[in-house]
C-alpha cells in the first residue's frame, strides 16, 4: 500500500521497516500488517501537519491524534 505523497521519507522508511519486522520476524498476518501500515501512515500524516515526525512525536502529539479520530 503506497503512502501519501506528503508523507516525509524518514517516516515512510520507519513504517516500512516496522512493517517488514512484523511480517518477516513476527510472522503476523498480512491483514494485520496492512492495518498497522495504514494506521501508522495516518499518524505520520497527522504529525506532519504539525511539523512533527514519528521520531519527534511527544505523548501529547499521540493523545491529540487519538482524540482526532
């Protein structure tokens, strides 16, 4: 599943690395990996709007994301 074009490359790389870990090392179902990729992509997009990234997100950022949905 491709990411939105506005998703920062470092975030996309983190998400892909994590999803690869889930698929190949944890042997999770494809549907589970797809759901993680979708949810993390939504989080990264939300963070990017606030000039944040997955690597710089704070607890408050995560709370705002969860409350936004």
